[in-house]
C-alpha cells in the first residue's frame, strides 16, 4: 500500500512538472524586436509536402532576432517554409504569391530579410534579398 502511494505521488509530481514546463516556455517576448504576421500562404495539399510562405512586419532589423523568429515557424519534413520580413506594414493586403519570387514587385523594396527552410532541412537566411548590392 505504501508503494502504491509513492507511485501515485511520483506520477502526480511528474505530470505537474510536465504541465508547468509546457506552459512556461518562452514566447515571442524573448525577442527584443516586435513581430507581426501580415499574411500567410499554405498550399492545400494535405497528402504531400506542405509549403508555407509568411510575410512578417518587423519594427527593427536585429538580424539575430529575425533569424531566430523565423526558425520558430512550423516546418514539415518534406515541405518548405519561407519567411519574408518587411519594415513596412501592409494590413489586410495580400502581396504574396506562389509564383517566384513570391513577393509582388511593388513590395520587394520593403523586404529586408528572407528565411527559407527547404525540404531537406537546409536553412538559407539572406539580408535584403531583392537588392543584391546590400547582401
């Protein structure tokens, strides 16, 4: 009987520990830069690779924060995730496209960074992707 109580209390402590750790993970507040998702595209394919494209408004160009934030976006093993960062906010406006280069020409100048995690897990991060002179 004493062993049963020990097992029950150990199991309860373990569950409480897991719940505590789960709900106390750092969120976006760990970044010094504020981020706001402007728009998002996801392909309709639920049986094959899932591809995602994000447009994110960023208030400051702290490159380490930008790259770390992009790495938090969902990724599927056989799909890809692309994240474009902009210094200008375009609320309610969809300017992403599935056709390359994914960003409408009228918005490319405002893009300050591009993050791409490919289907093989390789990560690419580029500053000013549409202005080759500033890379």
